[in-house]
C-alpha cells in the first residue's frame, strides 16, 4: 500500500480538473449543438451528437486527471 495522501497535490489536481473540465465540457456541448444545427439534423440526432461529444469530453477530462496525477502524485 502506498503512503499518505498528499493533500496539496490532491487539491491542485481537483482544482485544475474543475477548471479544465468546465472548459472541455462547455466546448463539447457547443460543438455537438453547433454541428447538429449546421448539418440540419433532427432534434433526436442532435441530442445524440451532443451526448457523444460530452462523452468524448468526459474521457478527455479523465485523461487529463490521469496525466496530472502522474506529474503531481496523490500518494507520497
């Protein structure tokens, strides 16, 4: 088992994830909405496109947190 939790690094990662995550999800939502409207898709297809783009954005946030935790280890 690893050592103690480094609270400073954990706080940094959480704060960065909130900041970057908000930007990523906002951009993914805007992308899905804009592409659905631009391609003149129906409401259901537009909602599916928004959902897919949000899932891709959530995956991007997950990868960001993984990378951040490698640089700023949570456990000492």
